[in-house]
C-alpha cells in the first residue's frame, strides 16, 4: 500500500481561488484600524525627527546677577563658573543677553559682564553653557 499523499493546500482554498466569479473581488490585507495605527506611528516618528532637527537642548548654570547702570555682573552659583566664556547667553527670566567679557574677581571666582536693560537690582539668572540639537547625538 502506498501512503496517501497529503495536499499542500486545502481543497476549499484551491476551489476559492480557481472560481472565475471571484476574480473581481478585492483582497483584504489588513483592517482599517491597523492602517490608522501605522499612520499614527509614522506621524510620531516624523514629529520626533523634525523636533530633533529644529529643537535645542541646553545645559544651563544657575547664577546671580547684580545690575547697576545697565551693566550686570554675573556670578555662577556652582563650580561650573570656570566654564563661562565670552559670547554665552545669560537669561534674565524671558530676556536673553550675551556676555561681553569675563574676568576673575579678587577671590578667584569667575565674573561675567553683560550689558542689560533691566532695572538695577539683584537677579537670579541662567547661563547657557552648551546648546545642542538632538540629531547631533546620532552623529557624535
């Protein structure tokens, strides 16, 4: 006796694809909710990519500024004061100014000088030490 050959495809499936009246029917690959989910994931990835190109991540150092006659003397409040350089940005709340020059005071602390339009007084400030676009993390 010869063993029975097992068919690779079910007879029902073979009958379905061989009938000519079903040639005009469309083949449903996935339901619409899968396509909506795929579109949402593509939009999310596209948004993250756009943000990584346009967005900015900043490293800031807290400090104190003493303003007298339109000139602010900025002192960093932690040990990162030595990394302050000319041209860095100092933020007084929502206002931003550039450091014009940097020097050490009599106690060895780094002091930055910034021309400002703020009224005289003492202010808490943030000094932007480093600014980077997130896409640069992929290429460094």
